[in-house]
């Protein structure tokens, strides 16, 4: 079957226009371009280098530095001017399976200076195209490829006939295993549901495709590199993602690019008017693939808190400063800062306890504190106070904690798996003493004043009238009354004594 070269346009109005058309054609349809015709030269093989001969030519034809092989058994050897039509995927009525098999043989084994190998490729290629014609072109009437090869090679190179038969059968068997490749494919990125910094990338391409991958926003977990060669189709490669430099904490996406090649179901076609069409090697088909996370990955962080406590009116007051361990507080897609919840338990002891990494056994909380950061503020210092007064005197210490399991679902994804941060027990900044206030002092009563009797006023001197009526001065009457009373008392005493004596003598 013969395909003449395409006609050239003759209506170009200028050299510049012709150059533009040629360039555009080269970019849009390079397979349709043809090279100027050159006479094919004798390649590598056995037999007679002539269009027609009693032994024929069994091997390659050289067109420039390319070894080509006949794909039309029975036609004259292409010794005349030969035109290179470039890579063709549909030519001479060959199926994709035939094309990929021929391309494999002429690429893998056909570019050789070994005449036995070249002759073996020639026989295998013709058998792939048209087995029946290949067997019977030289008068052989049976159905054995080995016998058909020996029928003619006994004349062309009898000493190499057996080796050519062996290799031709080997090449045919190998070519039959070459599958028509799938051109193109997809890349798949996955995100670990429990840890968005982890995931996989998979190249869903033809099993025979070869190529590599490049990651943006992630590295391969086993190498720490963003590039990987020798990618195997269908293999899920673990990756480690990280937010880009300069991010403000919003979710980010990992991107993957892949460059792959597959064996082409095509040949490089050469034609010679009135003679053979021949096939040279077609370069592998190259294609690129890209992928991006379907859902952006949340930025992860390891929050910390710093605390400073004091007592106020019998209540525990704590100033809690939140900060990200990595220096970046994550945001949601809308730009709001991720909210974080922290809780504290307050313990009471009779004396100042020693600082420790863990809470001593036997202690139970007597009060609790809780804080949630403001999505408009994020990290910073927040103040909280116990709702009720502390239960009594003692030494109080608060222990703060941040736990992944204690967060809202929107926050959980931003924390490492099983994340838990717990403050040390009895740090100086978190320990305060509440003392018993002294009893109120009772006021000392003022002494009761003692009444003082004033001496009676001196009697006024008696008047002349009084003296005249009594003959006693007015001032002597009280004294006379006192003497009278004494005399009466003394008389009573004497009478009592006398009565007792009389009773004693009788």
C-alpha cells in the first residue's frame, strides 16, 4: 500500500507567510510533516540489495541514521527516493496492536549493526503485518515460519538460518505480549482524615508507563523530597504536607504534577513510490498530568498556654496567655481564627506542695476554670475567675490542660493526632495561699464612773431667835442626838450582860 506525500500549497504570497504557515503546521500537526526524499541505503542484513532478486533483501534499510523495516511483504525493496512522513498512528491499514508490536521490535532490536538480529527483526515485522504473504512470498507452501525462513535463508546465508529462525520466533512471541498502551490518565491526591498533613499521591496511568512526579506543598514521606522518578502506576506514595511559606494560617492545597511516557502505538513511516513502505522507531508518547487537593488542608498547630494566678475576695483569678507552638495560629477559610478551649482544675493542700510533672495521687479538684479563645482575637491573654468563693483556707494551685478530644469538630482537624498539653502541678505562678482572717476585735468598754458624795453643807449659824427658844445652838442638836443614841445602845448591852449572869447563878 502506497501513501504519496501530501501536496504542498502553491499559493503562498510571500516567504514570510509561508514560514508562518509552516511553523503553525509544525506546532499543530507535526506527524503530518514530511522530509525531503532521499534514497534509502543498504542497511544491515543478508541477501541482494536490489528492488527485485532471487534471494531478496532480509534486514534493514538505512534512511539517514534510521534503520527501517519493510511492512509490505512481496513488494520490491525500497532502494529509490524515500520520503519520511514522521510519526504515524494510522497508516497502511495496521491496527494499534500491530503498530505497537512493530514499534517495539524496530525500536528495541532493529537499530543494530548485527545482520542476524536485523534479519530476524525483518522477518518478525513482516509476519506481524501479513503472516500468510510472508510465508509464501518465496515459493514456500507450508504454514511454518521457521520453514519459510529456512526456505530462503539457505540461499541468502545458510550458516545463519537457524539463528534467524530462533530469534524471529522469539521476537514474535515477545511482540505479542506488548499491549496497546493507554495514553493519559489521572493523578489522585488523598488526605488522611485524622491527620491532614499526611496523605498519598497515586498515578493512575498505563502499567507500562514510566515517569515521575513533582509535589507543591508536600514532600514524599520516605525521602523528604518533592520529586520522585520511576513512579509505578497504581502505587499510592505517602506524602507529608506543610503550609506554604508566608501563609496567614488559612487552609492550603497540595498540588501534584506528573510527566509520563508510554510506548507509542505508532511507527515512523517511510514511503518509496512503487516500492516498499517501511517502519522506523516512533518515540514514546509523552503526556502530562496534574492534580490538586479536592478540599484544602487545615493548618495544624500545637498550642501552649502561660498562666499567672492570684486571689481576689476569696476567688481564684487566672490570667491565661495562649500562643501557638509553631508561631502560626490557624484560620478557617473565611479568615476567622480557630477557637481553642482550655480547662483547669484547682486543687487545695494544707501546705505549699512541691512542683511536679503530675498531680499527686489522692487530690481531687475543689473548683474549675474554663476559657475559649475569641475567633476575632485568637492568641493572647484572657482572664477568668472561679464562679464561687474558694471553700476555705489552704494553698490552691491550678493545673491547665488542652486536649484534642475536648475541642469542637471545626478545631479538631487543626490539632495533631492525640494532642494533649497539661501544665505542671504547683508551678509558682499557679499557686496561691488563702489564710484565715483574724477574728474581729471587741471594743474595750469605758469604765463606769463612781458617784462621789459631796459633804453636807455646813449648817448655818443659829439665829438669835433659835437660841432664845432652845438654849442650844442650832448647830449642836445633831451632836446631842448622836450622844443619846450611844447611851441607849450602851444601856441595852449592860442589860443583856446582867441577864446572862443571873441565869448562870441560878
